[in-house]
């Protein structure tokens, strides 16, 4: 059985994953509007992944006899300065998500809640993967360059990742 604090924090994480999904979907809309087809496909797929992260929490709360609460969500930004700035924003957002997962892990330790500790390991691994993916994408953008050709190559690369993922 989960503590009330754990239930509240897991529900808050539902909100964070949901909002992440919406942020990436809005970014995908901006990319589509700007003609970045590869980035659009990549971000749509990533928005779906975040929804799956949210559903895992929703299911875990249900399985443990707790009530999952579907929250009101913040509206994402609509305008972005550039593709490279957008990826920097994504990396910062993922770092924020990692800090929230770490808080959950700390709480599970404090409460000797081994079930949640085990459940959260998946998120720890996932955050490690996501931070490393986005920082390598930023490195690539900086390497390829920010001019038209560089953006074209980067967009193509993102499209490839979206189809192979
Ligand atoms: Fe991209 O973060 Fe979910 O967990």
C-alpha cells in the first residue's frame, strides 16, 4: 500500500509526463509549420512516448489500489526561436523531469517503499537515455552547423531516428 505522500507525488508525475507530451506535440506542430518534416516525426513519436510514461504511472497507481487523478494541464509555448534552441529547451526540460524522478526515488527510500523503488527504476534508466539522446542531438546540431544546409541535414537525421525508433 502506498503512502498518501507517495500517491500525491506519483499523481503529480502523471501531470509532468502529460505536460511533457503536450510540450513535444506543440513543438512538433511548430516544426511542421516551419517545414521540418523529420523533426516533426521525431517529436510526434516523442510525445507518444511521454504519454506512455504517463500511462505507466496511471496503471501503477491503479494496481496498488490508489486513485490516479487526471490533472488540468499547462498550455505549452507556441513559438520557438530556432530548432537548436528548441532542443536545448528539451534537454533542460528532461533534466527537470530527472530531478522529479529523483525526488520520487528518494521518497521511496525514505518510506522503505520497495515496490515503488522497483517501479521507479524504469524511469531512472529512461531519463538517463533521454538526457544522453538530447545532449548528443545538440552536439550534432552544433557540429553540422546552423545554416540552411546544416538544418536540412539535421532534419533528415531526426526523421531517420523517428523511423528506426
Ligand atoms: Fe522524457 O520524460 Fe518521461 O519520464
